[in-house]
């Protein structure tokens, strides 16, 4: 269920947008959409990245895709621990697995269920079960495997696909080196996982490739993203919702998310 915020908060929010735009500073927007347990927050969005020359009244049109920021305290607490450079590889790995289970919970919120008849030790009853087992988790290698492990604990019968992409250090574009997904993708709902949606180039390339196999639906799950990554991603794939634990401030000149958590693959596998 989506609960509308009181008018006064919306009004204040839109006044703030206008004020920031008027003085040309960075746009700070807190847009709350409170679902049954969900806090969706968009913050620190860069004006030029998001709005170009357009007025704030057209803001909604410049947010072409859906972003779900999982503001749950457990997720945020674990994310903070993961960000800390003092966190060891094994703790980082465990936290990523745990946080991914919590993200899976949100991503699966709208999964259809079907009623089945079962026998409890006490009585016969009709109870809901997930409708079919058609989920496919697609891991963008290599860091995607960290999220994959946690998600598979919640969705043990999901099929798994892998997309291997590396970032060309000069052009920062994505180059494919591996692609394997299950058959009959047309019957499946795909959840693509990669901890960092940074430049957006790898994610766009992965979704481009995945769409060739025609899955029934696609969702994208990451741990962290930034305005640049969202803009690039939804510029190409506005139909694919993003689920993330946070939208950070920006990319730095090496295309790392700031403040971020560093290189997710290195921190996960201890390669640096
Ligand atoms: N990939 C990472 O692992 N970290 C970043 O900050 C950006 C891309």
C-alpha cells in the first residue's frame, strides 16, 4: 500500500527544490514514498545531471525510471559497516550476504502468490505460496556474486545466470567476456545484481544483452549508486526499476562512488 504524505511536507519539499534551483546550488530533494515498510528517498541529486535546463515542475518527467532506496535501519547499519575501511574481507563478505537477503525481501515484495490447499498437523487450510518458480538471478561478474549468494538463501530455487563484463580502463565502457543464462527466459522474471551502479555503463550493457533473451521482467539490484549512474541507467532502460541501499553523492575522477565503499570486488574477494 502506498501512503500519501501530508500535503505540507510535499509543499515544503517543492519549495526547497525551487530555492535550490534559483540559487543554482546542488539540488537536495528528499522525496518520501512510504509503503508498508519502505522508505524511498532521493537525495543530493545533482541539478545538471538530473534536470538540465528544465524547470523543477518537470522534475518527475526527468526521473524516467523507478528507484527504490531501502532505508530500513538494518540495511543502513550493515551498509555503514561495509563502507568502513576498517572492515575485514570476511566481515565485508558476511555483511554483503546479509544485506542481500534484506534487499531480496524488498525486491520480492510484489511477487505473485497462489493459494494452495495444505494439511497442517491440526487442520486443512488454504494458504499462499509463491506462484511458480520462474525467478532468474543474473550476477554481473565478479562482484555480483556477493549479492547472488545472499539472494539465493532467500530464493533457493531461483535459476542463475552470469554476465561477465570488464571496464575498459581507457574508455570506461563495458566489454563482455562471458554470458550464460538459463533457457526459456521468456517465462522468467530476471533480477540482475551488481553491488555498485557507478558509471552505469556495465549495467546498461548487461541489460542490453539480457533483453535479447526476452525475460518477462527485469529488476536491477545494487548496494550503492549515484546520480550519474542512475541517469545513465534509466536513460537507456527506464523500464527497469533500481533497488539500492543508498544513492551516494557522486562519482570521482576514477569513476568510484563517493563516499562509497571502495572497490566492491576487491573488498569482497580480498584481491587488494
Ligand atoms: N565499482 C566499485 O567497485 N566501486 C565503485 O566505487 C565504483 C565501481
